[in-house]
C-alpha cells in the first residue's frame, strides 16, 4: 500500500496499471505471434518470438509506469531470473495448450486460445513476483 507523498501506486492502482500495460503490449505480442504463424513459423517458435518482444517492452513500461521506479530492487539478476522462469512456464503452457485444445476448441481458434492461456499464466506470475519481490 502506498502512503501519503508516495509516488508508487497502491495495490489497486498497481493492478490497474499492470493491466493497462498488458493491454498496450497485447496487440504487439499477439499480432507478432499470429503473423509469424501465418508466415509458416512453427507455433512454439512464434510464441518464443512474441514472448521476447512483448517482455522487452513490458519490462520497460512496468519499471517506468506500472510500478514507478527508476531501478529494480535487489538486482537485475532477479528480474532476469523471473523472466527466464516465466518464459519456461509460458512456452511449456503454450505447448501443452496446443496439444490439448484441438479436442475442445475449433481449429482456427486453437493458436489464439493457446496464446491467451499461456499469456494469462505468465501475466499472473509476473504480477505476483514483480509486485511482491522486485518492485517493493
């Protein structure tokens, strides 16, 4: 929670800023993914590309706007570890979703749904760790 005179948003403000930041980056990341798949890039490789592009932009926005901080608490290494771990979870979740979704989702929507499932999981992990440990 932020106190009087604090420039850091409280929990509600932090969640709101986090969601707005995600909504700004979402079209770039999803568009890059769908464009790469349309060009014949393997879906998992396309997900890796979209994750890297989206994460690069979102990391800058989170630091400067979402959590309003000039630096990262602890070290850049902790942030890198978070994004590397989230990367592994997102790519694994995406692969699992691609394998399981064709049984329940119509073919044209499998790739989009897999991306959304993996992105939702990655977003939840990032918010909890960034808010609780990195940008305290």
